[in-house]
């Protein structure tokens, strides 16, 4: 799979604009598993600020609880 083309970052930016313009959101939170470095990079590149890690908050496809990075963007 080809990566680093900016598609995911642009999709996150587009979702932010739609959330603000169409839904009226004021804050958007993104989460990703701590081990998912690529998703963390996407959130940061899209302008979301990192927040403290949440411990064991989400069950992923492997059936285990994972620590998550939290990212916030004020609109």
C-alpha cells in the first residue's frame, strides 16, 4: 500500500470543515491507538493538538483494550 500522499490528512481537514459549517461543531476530538503512529501523524498534520494519553479506553479489532492518543481541534 502506498502511503504519505496526504490523502488521510486532507480527509481529516475536510471533515473538520464539514463539522463546523454543516453541523455547527465547536470542538472535534480524534483518537487513535498509541501504536498507530501514522494516524497520530495525520492528526498532528491536520492541526489537531495532542492531549494526554487515555489508558485502556477502546477495544479494537483484536479484542483487546488499547491506550489511545487524544487530539483536539477547536473550530
